[in-house]
C-alpha cells in the first residue's frame, strides 16, 4: 500500500553487509533513487497550506481545552469536565501530530541494513584475553584465595548484611494458634454491647467480639440463633451450644478457613453461611462444615456459656487454630480434649 | 514565503543547529551516535505499537502517581471522619483511607488524577499482556531476543505486583479483603509461610502499623524503580538488536524496512502518547473506577459480596475459587489449600513462560537467529499452546466473577463454578485443537484470516487456464509471508502494482 505512494530508498548510513553473508543484494524492488525530503503534499502547496490550517485548528482546540481546564480549576473543579477537557485537548494535539507527520513531514519507507549486532571472533578472543589477565592471576595456586577464602567469607558477610531483615516482623510463635477469646470473655457487639441470650431472634445472626478486643482481626465470630433445630457439635463433643427456651445459640469463627475473608453472608432457607470471597458454603446445623467451595475445613466453633444474668460468654478460646491453614497447623482433631459442659 | 527566503532560513537554521551540536560534540563526541539515532529505522505495523502504549501508560502512571503520593498518608492510625463526604461522617477509619477520601473529594483534580492513575494501571497491564501475546505468537522471542523476553516477563510480573500493591493502599474494604487473601496465600507456603507473612506484614494480619508504610515504599519507590530500570534495559536491547518485522516483499533477515526515527517515527510516537493520555484521562474523568467511599474502610469482620480484583489478578482469584477444597496433611504438617492455586499455579505458569524461548528451540529444533517473524499459522503447535493458555486464563478470570455472572444469568454460582472447573481442562484442549486445525487450514489456503486474499492465489479454471485472484489489489505488504514461493509471488504482485 505504502509502496505505491512513497518512493522507497536505500539508506546510506549503514552500508551493505560485510563479512559473513556479504554480497546479499538489496531487494530488487527497491528503487535506487534517494530523496530524504519528500513528503506527500510537497508538490501541492495549496493542499499543504490547507493541511497546515487544519492542523493549526486542531491545536487551537487543545489551547481552548487548556484554558477550559484552568477555568474549571478556578471555579472549584468538576471531575467529568476535567476528564473531558483533558481528553479532548490531548486527542486534538495527537491528531494534529499525526496529520503533520503523515502529510507534511518526510517519512517514506526506507530500507536499511540491520548491520552486525554481534562482535567478530577476533573481538571476542580479545575479550577473553583481557579477562584471563585477571582471572589467571586470581586463580593461581588452584584458586586458594578465591575458592577457599573469598567465597565463604563473602557468604558469611552477605548473610550478616541481610540479617537485619529479621527485624521486619516478630516470629510467628503461637500467634496463629490463638485468638483473643479467653475463658469467661463476654460476647460483645461491634459497638461494645454485651450480648444477651434473647438478643438474637431465631434465624438471626450477629457479629461478636471478645469483650475488650473489638475489631481484633483474628477474633470476629458470628453468633447464630438456630432455634430448636438440632445441631451437631464438633467431634461429638458437647457444650458448645446454648439452649434457652426456643433459642438455640451457636457461635463460629467468622474468619474463613479458605483464605481468611469474613464469612458474612447467611442463607436462612438452607441455614448456610457463605463466604463472599470465593463462595465457600458452610452448613450451620452441621458444625459449619464446608459443603461447597474451596474451604477445606469447618469454621471453628466457640464453646458458649450463659451467665446468671443472661449474658453470653465464651467458655474457652476456639480449640483449633482459626482461619486458613499453615505448615505447622496440625489436624483439627488433635485440638479437642473433652469439653466440660 | 518564497523559496529563496525559505532556503536562506534553512541555511541559517542548519548553522545554528550546527553550533549547538558543536557545543555538545566538543564535550561528548556524540555526533555519530546522534546521526545513527535520528536515522534509525522502525518498521510500521500496528501491533508493534502496543508495547509503546504500555510505555506511555507507565509515563502517565509516574506523573499521576507522583501527584497522588503528595497527598496520600501511609498511616494506619485510626481517626474519626468528619469531612465533606457526609455518608461516612463519624466513621472510624485509618488515616490512609481518610487521606484518599480527602484527595477524592476535597482536592481539585484529585479524583481525576486518582481515577486516571487507576485506569492507566489497567491499560498498562492490558497493553503488556497484548504485547507479550504478540511476541509469543509471532516468535519474536527467538534468538537473539531471549534476553528481552526474560526482561519483558519480569516487567509483567513486577507490574502485576505493582498494580496489586497500589490497589491495596487506600485501605478500603475491598483492598483489605484482597490483602487478607494474599496474607493467607503467603501463610500457606510450606516451611516458611507464617514466618514470611509475619515479616512482610510485621505481625499477624492485618499487620503492624509499619505495614502500610512498607506497602507505600514498595509501591512508589521500589517497584517503580525496578520497572524504570528494566524498561530502560528492554529498550536498550531493542535499540541494539533492531526491531523484528513480518516477512514481506523486499524484506530479508538482513535488512530492515520502515520509517526513520526523525521526524516521522518520533512525531507519530508523540501522537501515540497523546492518544494514550486522551483515553486515560477521558476514562479517569468520565468513568468511575474503584469508588472506595462506597466500599467503606476495611474491617476484619466485614467483607462484601461482588468483590472484584483488578482484571489482571482475576485469574488468580478465579483459580482460588476453582481449586477444590483439598489440602494435604501428614506427619503433623500441612500444605494449605491456597498454596496450590495461589503459589504453585502462578509459579508453574511463569516458569514455563520464562523458559519458553528454550522450550521453543527444542520443540521446533530451531536454534538459529531470526529477525523475520513467524505468522501464527506457521507454527501451529506454538499457536495452539498459546490459545490453550489464553483460554485457561479467560476461564479462571471468569471464575473470579462467578457471583456477578451468576446474578446476571440467574444461574447458581455452584453450577457456574462447576462448569468453569471442567472448562479449565476442556476449554484449553478444544481451543488448542481448533487453533491447530485453523493454522493448518490457513497454511493450505494461504488466505488471511481477516483481510481479503493477498498476492498470488492462483486458480486453474475448467479450461485449464490459470488466473490470479485479487490481481487488482494494491500489494498488502507484510502479508506475503510463508514459504519462498509465496514471497516470490508477493514480490511479483508488487511489481505489477
Ligand atoms: S476466603 Fe472464604 S471462600 Fe475463600
């Protein structure tokens, strides 16, 4: 397409190939004449002038957009207008540039040699020679200094140099095995109200924290009222549920065992908790065992108790580590002693 | 203006330019280099511009990013909001979140800059991904360009991390959930996971007060520096090796056909910068993105449905959804679930991509140097593999939006996930086979998949006479690829034209 419009020329800058592969002729459809100043509208001053005006008009719009942007700024800013003016200004500037390059600036297709992007064998040999000047001397006596001394010394010193990285964080220790729940901790809501047995309606749910640790990232739990429905408790143990009249209260870690999102959706019809992140689904009546999705384990259950005054408390921290897995977590079961009810 | 006048003006200009260049050359001896730079030839093909789009996105990202950094506060100190955005009044939030809200509502042009920055990041990654596909499907990574492939993939990797770290800075509910998931992925690494996570975050999730600062330093200093350095190296290698080109009339392994850097290519390239700016700022002003004031500040006890990561991490999020509920446990140790889709999968994917130039050599027993590109059809196997990988990518990306798609199509997300789980196996196989057969078919017919036929398709009619189809065409260049016969035919067609 372009070939019919522009004369093709052979560049003289790099010259034809030398050395290996020399004598490769230029492609025979490349005409020999060279005119570096040719552009499409060169021979038509009238059209060229009109093109100049057109380009100038585009750039004038850019200037108007610039003034517009300043006005918008002075008058307090307006995001949509700012974006539109910015876009129009840049677009017109770009369009002008394209027209300019396309019609008024030299730019026909040219053919050049790729030249050599690699060095000759002699040059390479010379480099090896220069290198050996150093390495031969360094590696004398079978490289005693380099291999036996410098390498281990560098290793030791290098490790010492990156050692301060260890200050970046504490060691995991037992952090991942515990939450802020403790024996006797009252359940409180986000706004620090203690939770009474009658606070949650049947089929209702509430996000709770251990008293004194509202907002702690490992401790959020979800308290559900399953009414009189039968619930299974973990590993056949009892003492997790609080039953009072028509209320049956169970409490689970809200941190998904898949990747740690807050399990915050509840389907009342199927009594399932659903994690919005990757749609793991947990069956509340069956100890929040996962029934769909990538979550590999049940949500840990909090052993609930109720005080004389009717407020709920935790009899213990979650027995097993909450949330997603990790290398030393062990299996859930090993964390279950008999729970005293 | 008369020609005489113009000529004398030109002479004067040349004199002045000469003086300026003398000044420089007296000190740097740079004339030879400048001459060859100005005369440098760049082939014209639209697909070669996409890498440039990425580069200009990077420029805009730097410009808008510096502006944003002047307002952002990387602090996790908790404050109570009493600003101009009424719905959040009285809410507790981190200073980081508050600073982004203030930037969005109280700083003139602040929201434009923020949204433009976010859009530019998405386009940046899209351009890089497209550029990589172009290089892959045309075999531009072959010798001598392996180094630039490696640098390019590293650029992609760092850009993804850079994008994710930036997405996380506002400390809103969405990005907080994203960070929670990433924390879990890091924590799931065998042996070192918990230790690594504790060191990066400065403690158990959500990390110490230093974490946001770390993220900020990584996002606005460490990664941009790496990107700028690697981009420089990428361009330097390209400059030295010169651009690849499609085969075509008059094109050989030893020559290069195109327009010169000065003025044609330089001006057009600046125009491209302007067009990228037009799109980025147009979207930034007119199309809302990441409205963090709707999501609210991050709280560990909350996450909302319909959470969507930026598109380029969607495939990993989708993989997390598709990987079954397996994790492996023995001898008191376990390899936790997120490790497989979150670390192993991208690990394998990137290893294969990094190693591809060498795998490709072995597969096609082709260890030679190439400056002319393959057409995708020339290497059906490579094309099929690439298509299969793309379909896998699309499948997992779709999986990251199962809730949204499910709502839209009135399908349960369970069914959708199951379909996509099978799809991640079946889809690539089907796609690969179709691509392979299409390549073979195109090889036989010599037709262009989208353009009209080119050059010499010779048909023989019932009387035994030969006709050339499409003889009146204007010689699509860059289209007469393939075997030597085709090139000859293309060249002849060209001479006729
Ligand atoms: S974090 Fe809950 S399903 Fe992934």
